[in-house]
């Protein structure tokens, strides 16, 4: 059985939270992660990421990330 990924679906996950140290990517408490959502393309994921990042600009320890889910799903 062969699995194929629809090339029109480039899923992206946006999430973030407070880091233990700004020089790394270890979260202070993973139970408090903010899962913003899964988006159908990079442009909409970037819009959501930018909104969250700008809303938390005063918190130096808080970071948001975009994960390219479609890359993880490709065989």
C-alpha cells in the first residue's frame, strides 16, 4: 500500500510558549503550550504566527514556531 500526500495540502502547525532560556528551545512548561492551530498553507500559518509573536513582544521568553507538517507526512 502506497501513501501519497495531496500536493495542494501543505499543512503547517503554529504553536508557542514560554522558554526556559531564550538561547534554546526548551519550554518552561509544556502543559502551557499555546497551540494556535493547523493551517492549509505557509502564508496563513505565517499570518497567525506573526499575530501571536507581535502580541507577545513584551515577553522576551515567549516564542512561537511554524512546523511544516507536510514535510513530516511525506514518505
